[in-house]
């Protein structure tokens, strides 16, 4: 299984969109460790949305689709009631 996911950091009020073949808890742990990259500067990332896919190609397609939106409003609509601002 592959997971498309959206993370949110309260301290930066930013969202991160990605996919993984790992367990989501393990991927979140990696995001919350100090490292170079977008999520490496803070350790308060929380999973606010997930979708499961059978293939890597499907998960990548969904990630690219959502990233193309470039719209916080559409992102919040997708997350819906799973995340309150």
C-alpha cells in the first residue's frame, strides 16, 4: 500500500504534501527529526489528511495533482473537517 498524505505545522502554519510506501507513523517520525529540507526546521508536524493507494504510480499522481492546485483554500477544502484552523 502507498499513502498520499498532508502534514501541517502549527508553528509555521505551513502544509506539506507527500506520499510514502512506509507506515505513516514512521514517515511522520522522519519529518519531525532535524534534517535539511522543507520539514526539517520544525518538529511539530501532524498528519491532517491521508488517502491509500494500491500502487506507487497512483500515489504520485495524486501528490502531483494536489501540488498543482497551489491553493491553500482548495487544500483546506480537501482536508475538510479532519483539520480545524
